[in-house]
C-alpha cells in the first residue's frame, strides 16, 4: 500500500536502527557513527535539528497565536511598507532616464559592445509633435488672432494623402460593390474630363486656383457624390447615377464652374464657408419648382384634404365639441379629484390647478424619465435575433430608470371634450377683409407651427408662428401666456425658456422684431412679443385667414388642437409624405423629411436651444412646394396648363373643358438661374376643379396621393 507520511513518528528512533534498509522510513534515524577523531559538532547539530523537529510537531497541535498590532504615535515613525519601497524605486527610475548618447559613451568607456540607437528608441507612446499645446498664448498671438466669423479664419480642409477610386462601404448596398465601382469610374471619368478642359482653358483665360482641382480632389468629389447617391437614392440608384453621368457629359466649362461653387470643398478653398457653430441650423436652400408663386397657389388646392371625417380616428378635431360634452368632461375630472398619469414616467399623481393649502401643484415627488422616445437599433442582413429598443438620450434599454429628473409630473389631455373644457374650440369664421402681409401682399396660404408646454391644465400653447406660403415671409411670431400654472416649458423641444417669457414685450399688430433664426438679424436679437392668453393668439392668427385659405402644417392636428381651432381647408405634410410601409397613425418626423427632400438640417439646437417654430414653419412650407412640383409634373403630363377660366379669372385649365381654341404661348422666367423656358400648349378647356380633386379615402391615407 502506498501512502504519504505524516511525520508522526519522526521523533521516535527506528527499532531497526542502523539495520533499517527502507528508503523512506517513518521513524527517526541517527547518522552513522563517525570516526572518534572527528569532532562532535555534527552530532550536536543533529540533536538540535531533532529538537526543532519535535517542537514543530508540538506547535501543530496548538492554534497559531495572533500577531501583535503595532501602533505608532506619529505617521513619520511608521516604516515604509514594501509597496511604498517599490513605488519609490519606480519613481526614481522614471525621473532618471539617461540619454542614448550617455549610455553609448558609458558602454564604450567600459569596453562593452555598443548597441545601435534604434534599439533604445521610444516606440509607444509616440513622441508629441504639438509643442505649443501646453504653452500659454503670447500677447501678439492673441491680438492678431482673427475673429471666428472672419473669412480669413476659414482655412481649407486638409486633403488626405491619397484617395482611392473605390466605393465607400455603406449599411445597405443597393446594387453591389462591382456595379458601384463601374458607375464610380464612369462618374470620375466625366469629372476628370471637365477638370482637364478647365485646366486647358486656364492657359488663355485666368481662373481662380480653387476651381482648378488636383487629381486627388477629383477622385474625392466622385467618391463622395457616388456615396451620397447610394445612401439617399438606394432604390433608384442606377437611374439617378446614370442621369448624373449624362449631365456631367453634357456639361460645359461655365456650368462646371457654377457647379463647383456649390461644393463645400471649393467653398472652403475660396473662404466662402463660415464655421457653423454648434446647434445652428443649416442655411436654407431654395426650392426650385419652375413655377411662379401665383401658379403654385393655383396648384395648391389639389393637396387640400377635401373630407376630414376619416381623420377623426387619428385625433383630428373636425367639429367643435358642444358645451354639454365639455361640461361632462369637466365633471369627470372633478370626480376623479384631479388624479392623472404622468406623460413621461407613467406615475400616478394628483394635480392642483390652483395650488393646495401647502402651495403644492403636484404630488408624488420628482419625475425621473427619459426625455427622448424609444428607438430600435438599425438591423442589417446579418442580424437574425431580436434587438431590444433603447432610449437615444442615454443609450439605456427601455424599462431602465430615467436619466433626467424634473420637479413635477406632467400630463396631456387628448380627448376633444376635455380640451374644450379648458378652452372652447371655434371654427374659422367668415372674413371678408383678411389682413395683408407686412410687405403689403395678399395672403394666399399660411404655413404655421405651434410650440407647447406643460401646465396644471395639461399641454398648452406657448408660441405661435405663421408665415406666408410660398414666399416664407413672417406673419406672426409671438409667445403666449398660458392659462394654467406652468409646470415645464418643455424647453428641450419648444425652444422657449423662462428668460424668454420674462424678457418678452407686449405684442401689437404693427410690432416688428428680428427673429433669432433670421440670417439677417443682428447678433443680439430683440425679444419676442407676448400676448396675454391663447384666445388672443388665435384671434391674431384668424385675422389672416378665411374659410378658403389653405392652412399648412406638419401633424397639423396637434397645432390646431393647441389653439382650439377647426379649419375646413388644411394641408398636412404627414398626409403628403406618408409612412412608406404603415401609413397613419405612423408618421415621419419633420426633421427626417427636411433632410430627405430639402437636404436641410433643422432642429439642431439640442437641449440648449430647442426647436425653432419659425424654422419649422418654413421647412413645412418648402415640403409642400416639393409636393406641388410633383403634382405639376403629373398634371402637365395629363395636358393641364394655365390660362383664363372665365370672368377674367386665371388658373389651371383642364384638357377636357374647352374655353378657347388655338394655341397659347406662355413665357416664364425661373428665378436666379437665368434660364427662360418657352412652352407652347394647346388649351382646349378650363375648370380646375372636377377631375383634379380627390376625396380622402383609406387608399389616400395609405399612399398620400
């Protein structure tokens, strides 16, 4: 049997003594006897070793004793620990690093072999190249530093060393890498021919150096344009890029120069691009429809919702609630003792519209919530499993504790009767003499937008903005003092802050002010005017409207409910640009539509500035102009035109009703580009109504036609 010894018998002499022949004996053995002439020191050592072994065996039977805790009166008396000694040694090593030359000299003097300097060169981290980063700026550099908005402060962006003529990788490749490479090479070939022609012409005609591109810059322009087409126009990628290649093939040198002026690369070289501050919106790009404002107004009735009844299921208030319905809703709120569910965190709380005896307006403590609604991660073809939604504000999964804390819970009323209990709805009254715009022009259509905040009476309007369509001229931009006690101005989205209400000036119809979003406004814009109540703001808006004036908005049911208005002639960009797969109630955001159809970035203020209702109203109007352009192309293909429709009136003329015979020639100038278009059309009838009108059906709600 094989087993390990436990040294229990090491203190007992072996009974066999010197005759024991075991390799590992469990008993103690004395060394063999030495010569008598040998000193007794080894024998004494053996005895001491045996005694130590026996003492160790005795100590194993007793528990180990605790170590005494040493207390020092002063920190200086405490000796350094092992960790402190190691830390000091590392600090000394870092503080003293002999140079390569001194090391080589020392080794040479000692006769040792000198290693090459490359073996002792520092590799990671790399040496710092910006030696002035940590130095304070001198007085001369501060004085001579140009202003941020100065054109001289704009420098061209550094070009990469080498740009490869290869399509960039995108999330959803529309046609595959091979096809994109073929189109990219053709696009680059057309651009290179234009650039070469400009270089040849520069030998006789003087051009700015910014227009003479290098080979690397031409490749960069081709790669960026191909990437933009593949990203924005993925479904019709082949058609769009073929049209671009054909356009470049037919382009002249002058047209190429005009095209270069619009590119950020050339603008930066010319010093035309000013640095865009954080949160500032993009400069509005004009929408070219090829029509005059009068012609656009003539086509606009084709986008008006003819029957609003089917929209009632999507929170559109088509008819004002009766007084009995409003009274019943108010009684229900009183019976519930004003208990509400928080719009942000879904907590149940009680609200006091006029404060309680303790001065409170809400109960149940602060509100912790996520300011941004949930979003779903973008899926790719390689994704097979489910992806959990998250909140973009903090990237936390849905269901996690909120990342923002507010003082009060808030709520929103959605039923028409309960909203009417706070402020009654009204229908647009007849108006025989509507007000003109500030420029003295008749208002044909109005695009408007409202911003809302939370009060003790629900969500109320706090800013109303209206502009003339299609010119975008400002009609109305005022702050509104709500009826209830303000709980949260919702500044992250409304763009209205407490100081705006405090610094506001009284509004008069003749008051003019510089809007913060107006590019021509000064650096310190005047405060917005304010009116005393939502009723007064609605009255000022109605002075510009008649029952037949188209009222344009994005998700216009929210704005109309905020000011408690029922208008018979509405145009909603949600219906003009419906959700591609689901339709109502799903809808596309205004920022997404502006980026896709206007190539314009809006609502970029973030939590510090919020949204701008004037910017949103103008973007909404421009989206309708894009839709008018599409409708006109369809109508022109069907034989429609512009002409006299009887009684001296002018408007759309349909192909089926005859008002005059012969042919008509119309000349129209497109603004800004100097291109004159002459069209000759046969006009056989008038009457812009009939076949061009449509009723709002379920199919219309799905496709938005």
